[in-house]
């Protein structure tokens, strides 16, 4: 039997990584400032409505992405965007070295669920989950369908991951 505190509730920070939106809006902070065309960010905020405490919009820039992660004070940090195969997509490269523990199974399950919907193209989905400073961190692709899949998984496992993450402190 695991002896970890169970987290009944937790807070969430949503970070959208998008150079095009960043060029249009600049660095955005706060739930009241979510750009209307950030459909994926809005999907995450709506899915975790009662738990979301912060929203950030940053560019596809390693330094900005890491700064966003460090500055999120919430229990769960969910990134969307910047996970593609384009050399400018650097969310995974920015976050992965900062993780104390990586949760490889998240990507495996994400791709399995994606495969059931889109077939072999699911292998192109770069996702990431892990623990950083006692927080559960997730990196999702920017498409609405990918966000829906990711949110479904995160809602099922966030409490359990946090119970382990807090035990690592």
C-alpha cells in the first residue's frame, strides 16, 4: 500500500506556447487575458475551470517556456503547443531537462488513445509528463483534439501523480 497523501483538489496553471499569438498579443498573464483564438488553451481552462488559477501565453522560446514553468505556483502545470516536429517547436526540449522525474507512460497512453482516433499519425505526437518542484507537469500538442485526449488522461491521474510528487520533496 502506498502511503501518499491523496489530493482531493489541486490548482492548475495553463501555458500556451505559440509564437504567432505571442507576436500578436505579447506575453500574456492571467485568466482574464486569454486570447479568443487560443482554442486549445481555453479548452484546458474550461476542463479544469474550478481548479485553474493562472494562464500564460509565451513564445516558442526555451527561456520563456522555462520561466513560465518556474513562475507557475500551482500544483499542476499544463503546456499546450510547441511540441511538433518543426525545429521551432521547443516545448519538450525546454521542459524535459527541468524534470526531476519523467512519466513516460503518459506519452505512451496518449499516443495509444490518439492512434485509436487518427491511426499511425499518432506516432508524431510529442507529449511529456513529469515532476518539477513538487508539481505535476504536462506538455500537450496544440491541436484541440490532442488537448481533449490529454485532458481526459490528466483528469484521471493528476491527484495520484501529485501524491507521489509531494512525497519527493
